[in-house]
C-alpha cells in the first residue's frame, strides 16, 4: 500500500478509535460499568494502529521525496 493510500486509512482508524475512547468515557460517566469487549478493544487498539500507520506513511513519503 502506498503512502497516499495509507494516510487516509490511518486518519480513519485513528478517528474511529478516538470516537470509541469518547464513547467509553461517556458511557462510564452515564453509569454503565460492563461495556462491550469490542468497544474496549476499539478504544485501546485503533488509535495506536492509526497513529502507527500515519507515522509509517509520513516516513515513506519523506523518503520517496529524497530519492
């Protein structure tokens, strides 16, 4: 996957992960204690995966410009 195609994917995953984190906090404040596992997994891993893919895309793009 090339860097121009990788960056929108990274931004999308990061945004969905941040929305999941916000949902976890809102639900916790609302009094829900037993949240679904998929929501906890999304809030835990999607922002990190999105950030990692974004860093990889930026590094690949900068290396391509040098060559």
